[in-house]
C-alpha cells in the first residue's frame, strides 16, 4: 500500500518523545516562532515561556549573538573530525567553561546531550578507578526519583519508575539512595528545607552493604528537576561529599538543569559550595539552540588517565559530534550573552520576588505544597483519587490555552522561566496559574 503524501496536517509519522501521542495529534500544540520570553503558536497566539523551553533557553529566544555566531560558523567550518583532529573553538570554549567552574574542575569533555553527559561521566568514573589499579570499583549509586536522561546508564542510576520499568534489567551493580522529598516536615519551604540532611547517612549503609572498594561513584542532581523539583535539605550535599571523600568514591553532580545560572550562580557547585569530582551539563550550555553537553572533570581524575605511551588514546570514548564546531559557536555566543547581561547571577536578584509571587498561590485550589529555589518553582497538586497526573495535565492544557507554557510531572507543576524574565511576566505566570487552578475539577 502506498503511504499518504506528506502534508502539513499529516502528524502520524513522527513518534513524539515523552508525549501522549494520540492525545496530542487530536489537538496539536505547535510552536512556529519564538522571541524573548514568548513563543508564537501556529494559530498566531503569543505564549509566555514559563519553562525556558525544556529548562534550556536560559537567555530567552532568538538571541542575536547566538544566531549570528551559528550562521558565521556554518559558513566558515561546518564540521571537523572530532577524533585525532581539532578546531580552535572547541579549545576556546573548554577554557572559557572551565574558568566558570571552581578548581579542580579544570577539564571539559564534550557530548551532545544531558543523557550523553551522564553516560560519559559514569564511564569516566569506572575507568578512573581502573587506571589507578582499583578495577573492582564498578558499582554506581544513584537516588530514588533521580533523572539522569534516558540511556541505559542514566535510567539505571535514575530513580523514576516509569522510565525504568519497561526496559529490562538495566545495568547491574547499581544501588540507590532514598530521595529527600518529605512534605510532612518540609511543606511550603522557601529555598533549602531545614530537615533531612540525615538522608545522606544512607550512603554509609550502602557502603556497609557493598564495601567502598566496590563503589565507583555516587551521582545526584543537586536539585532534582524532572521529578518535580526536590530541593536538597541544608547540609545534605555537604554530607554526601564528606562520605564520598572519606571512602574514595567519586561524586558526580548532574547539573543539566541547575547549570548556567538557574540557581543564581553559574552552577549549583557555587550555590551550595560543594565541589564534586565530575559535573554533567547540557541544555543551557548553548541556550538550547544547538544540541550540546559537557562533562567537567577534576584534575585528579583527568591526570589519572594521562599516563602510558603518548601515542596511545587515553580514554576510549567520544562522539562523532563531540565539540561540533556549530555547537561550540552557539555555546560561545551563549556565554557572551550570559556575561553581557549578567544572566548567570540574575536569578539571585529576582529570587525574592519570584518566591513571593509563587507562595501567594498558597491556599489556591488543589495546592498542597509550593517550593522554590533560584528561578525554579514547584506547585504540587492534590492528585485526583485513582487518576494520578490527570489534574496537573489538565492544568498544563488550560494554561497553554490561556497563553502560558508550564510543565508538569506527576501532579506537580514545575516552573523554570528564562533568566531574562521581568516582574510583569512573573505576575502573568502566577495569575494565569491561579485562574487555571480555580477552573479545574
Ligand atoms: C538532570 C538531568 N540529567 C540529564 C538529562 C537528560 O538530558 P537530555 O534530554 O539532553 O539527554 C536531563 C533532562 O532533563 C536532566 O534534567
């Protein structure tokens, strides 16, 4: 049978990622343009971006420096082989990125996404121990409700049930810390919760169970985003770091969403004052314009690989598009934009207004918790009995109709607007959400 002709209203061929495909295709939501804080829909409406795309367009949309850098680069050097060859912008970008990170996070390995950054960091951690003669350290520790992308390593250390249960036995030798979300003690918190640092002590239990000599690394998101904004209790990350150091275990921070100004400092590393051995990033590195990710690696990890005959490859890993010239150009244009407009610290200035606006929704219909940090917010809703996620999804659809893009996960509304947001936009976002909640069953 011949296939139907490809027309603009034939939506069938594209199997959309993380989407309710059949629901979407009955009533598609299509963006055809974007500028500043707003998307433009196919039916000509402006929609306020409350989510920076997918936590990635930190400088907002259609930023001239990034557009121009990408256009110039494509015309000048479209691609250079990533293995055994290089091009100047990859080195320039790595140097500029490492200057943003505290020492010893002085080296950068390029990838194309957050998921690839996670796989890269996990492999680096296991290989690091092996090159130092501790080849038995292969075990990886993640955390319940963690999100580390969708590849096999990432879903193995991740802790979101729906992302794991369909895909077999995953990686062996993985264990999980408990998550830190505890509404009975920490509901309505602004910033870091007071209670819960003791959840880090579970790492001691896992070390007693498996022995430190079998554990390569612990990976956590400093602030868990995709699972509905779980903010680390005061003292928790510090304690994880201390236990890891004491037992020779590498600590990996997954900063795919917290990186590039989301918390009011360049990285969560600065915000929390805790420096891990490896940091995974993506998204905001290019303002979402071209796919790219990067793993920051501490000198002691990097140096461990720089041994043996110099003509040999030190780390058997990399992607055809690691450090792609166009992605590097986009990232350099992005860093220029962040620096010129002070965006890596803007969330700290706006934070109090953001927090007050969000917490004004306390008492709104269906709301059981509100929490915030930097320019991140979460509004947790009472689920409809027997129909989890339905109420929040209805809120998402209604907000879109009312001209505001929000994101929902489970029954939680998660907000992460571009860092260029103005107070008036914050008011529009919160007022729309209030009206939407009032209108929901
Ligand atoms: C913490 C974290 N890690 C990894 C990823 C995966 O990134 P990507 O979708 O670019 O593969 C995400 C995406 O949201 C994330 O939030």
